[in-house]
């Protein structure tokens, strides 16, 4: 889509702060997307190992780790104490 021109007598309406923060936003978004991609790959590996070992639940008391297969594509991994604050 072509950019519309500016009206005569009106300067180009750029805002350096807006541009700076938009660039930072895009940088953060791209980093987050890369991390999400890696997270998905690791999740798939955990699921594959759980399926290979035919486990629905795995516990490692030394690490205080619990892995629960909720479905063939969903797994819950908890390390440490309970997430419930109530």
C-alpha cells in the first residue's frame, strides 16, 4: 500500500520516542517468539520421552519435580512448591 503524501505546509509527523519504543517492542517480540519456539521444541521432547517410557506421571523428589501428561499433546511440569497461593 502506498504511503500518502504530506499536505503542503505540514512537516512529516515523525516522533523519535515513538519510533524508538516501537523498535524496542519489535526487538522484544522477536526475542519472545524465538524463546517460545524453543519452549515448544523442549515440550515436544518431554512428551516424546514420557510416551516412550509409557508414563502419565513422573516425579523426581530430589528436584521436587512433577510432570503430568494431560493428553498426547499437553504436559504440565512443576518444579518447586505449589503454585497455589490460596
